[in-house]
């Protein structure tokens, strides 16, 4: 079996659980981050209780790369330097200001037809037009819109675990070859 490489943009914050699950499933994961933190990648490789999965050999730690979203070509070069080959999966949570240039810069690092999972917060969703079209033609894209959780008359943002679970569900759909679609995690008031 060939090595599976995944590129997870935004994977050192709320997507750390998603990155860790990919590592636990045998993926080699590259994590570009604005602020790489010593040990964060090691924690991402751990299971839910801070232990490596016991059913598999110890997982390889994700590879962290310093990244500046405002310098997409430099970001892509830094990622290229640590990839062992074309990435077979892209998971991206990039602010809408940088979304198009960053995704276009990393596209040459992807295997042909590699699936993409794009993550958007509810603020990136247009109240009338919904989610913007996928950026990367030729790469089947699952889109995830993150909202909030309502408890009676109050609301709260999604937890890291809820975000990771929702994104992982989209990753599974992407890897299963399901048709591109948009999925909502939590409630999104401005999107119907």
C-alpha cells in the first residue's frame, strides 16, 4: 500500500482532533500553521485520552510547517519541502480573505483528483447565496459550514470535539468518493 499524505490547513487549532484522527488512521499529515507550537503535532497524534491507539503501531507525528496565509507561494514551498509525494487529501480551514490564493498555491501539491474538504465558519456564508463555490476544479470538494449549538434561549459555539467530528464525517464522505456536497455542523442562522 502506498503512503497516504494529507495536507491539513488550519489543523493546529480546532482541527487538531481531525489531524490526529488522520494520523491514527495511518496518514502522514502536514500541518501548516501561523504559529507552529512545539509538541502540538505530537498531541494531535494522540487519542482522545492522550494515548496512542493500542490497535496500531505508534503513529508518526504530524509535520508542522511555519506558514503565513498572506504569502501563499512561500507557504506552498515550505509544504513541498516536507511532503514525501503528492497529497491525497486536502482539509482546509482558511479565512475567506486568503482562501482562493492559498488553495490555488497548494493545488500543485495534490495528487490528481485528490478530494478536498473545505471548512467555513458561519460568517463566511452569504445570507442569500450560501457557501461560495469550491476553488479547486478537478478536486471533488466536500464543504462544511460550522455554526453554533442552541440550549433553550442561549447559544454557544461548537467545541473542538464537535468541529473535528463534523469535519471527519466530511473527510470520510470525501474518501469514500461521495459526490461533492455541503454539510452543516450545528445551527447556522444565516443559511437555510
